[in-house]
């Protein structure tokens, strides 16, 4: 089926081409398994160039390997389009509570 590798890995999700890894335990570049209080979670990290050197950037913890891989793909795409790595924000963005209309 389109979007899946022979090993059953998803190769595309949310419109992004995911970066596969033949050496990682998850099958995705920059995605690592972590067990937290008996629950399996996935950490996403990526090496990005900040103009002077490569920096390992923590992208967050995700409920699935595919969601973590999407975060890596987004970060790599932003980085390759010339945006600074400090501007990479892939995880959930905190939102302010809704403002009340004046009475």
C-alpha cells in the first residue's frame, strides 16, 4: 500500500515524507523509544545546522513513533528552507486561555 515500507513502516504521514533508519529501534531517524511509568512513548530529536555548527535539537515526546517521525520531518524541512533551528517548534504549541468579551 502507498505510504508503507516493506517492513510495515509508514513512509508518509500528514503530507510529510518520513526519514527511515535501518539502525534505529523504531525504524525512524531521530525517533527513540522511552518507557515512562510503564507506558511506551517516543522521543524525537534531530541534528540541525544553526549557521555555525550542528546542534542536537530536542523536539518532544510523542504518543506514537509516526507522530515523532513527522516532527523530525517538519524540523528538517524548516531547517532546509533556511529557517534558524531556534525557530523550530514542532510539539504542541501552548495556547492562552480564550479572552472574555467586555461586559
